[in-house]
């Protein structure tokens, strides 16, 4: 199984979707975190600023996925909610705890999103102590799926990758 996971990774990593992805250790959004968006088409984007600010500063990218940020207030929560509803997946990595958290809508959770999460995980497997996946309903009022793996309890990278694969399936 591990050999298949590595082969899957190599195939995905060669894709143009993942060419700009940076390891969490190589960029910090602020002193405590690295942030990313997984765009609705499955492309992960490493951010040098807060999630909502990145969308406001990249309105053409947001609009490509049906999100007109110019109509939203200049506040984090409304932009976050609107982006999640359009199929964006929010990724946060916390340096102090080694926790990576991914959130999005259940209805928008498809193979390309899963592949992006897998590539992010394998690129950062040595830095991730805990992985959390939270999927919500269309109105963001109910958690429909919550998964967590405590990766530091596994001895090898192969065991960690197997745990990641179990979470994102």
C-alpha cells in the first residue's frame, strides 16, 4: 500500500496543479501559521497573507470560481463563508502544535480536493503532528464529517501516510 501511495504522490506532484505549492516550513503567513487555499479545481495555493486578504488581493482568481469579493465587506468571516460556499477549502498549519486543519463543504469534497490534501500532507509529513478535516453542510451550520489523526503517535512516515489516506478517503 505504501508503494502505491508514493507512486500516487509522484504522479500528482508532476501535475501543474501542484507546481507552486510550498512546504509549510518554507513559508509563514504570520508568526504562528502557514495558510493555504485549495481552489475549487483542486489547486493548492500557499498564502503570504490571511485567507480573506489573499482573495481580496486576487479578485480575478476569486471571480474565476464565481466569488465576487468586491461585493463583500472587508472582514474575515463574510469572505471565508462566501469562499467555502463556492468550493474553496481553507488550510491552516499551526507551528506551535504541528496541527494542520482543512475545512470545506461536504458537497464540494471531490477527488481533486482529496489529491491536494494528500500532496500537502506528504510534502509536510515530518512537520505535521496532527491532521484535522472538517466538512460542513451547504449553510455552514452543521459539521457533517470530522476526522482527526494524531500523526506523532506513528513511528514511520509510511504509517503516517496510511493514516492520512484513511482520513481523506
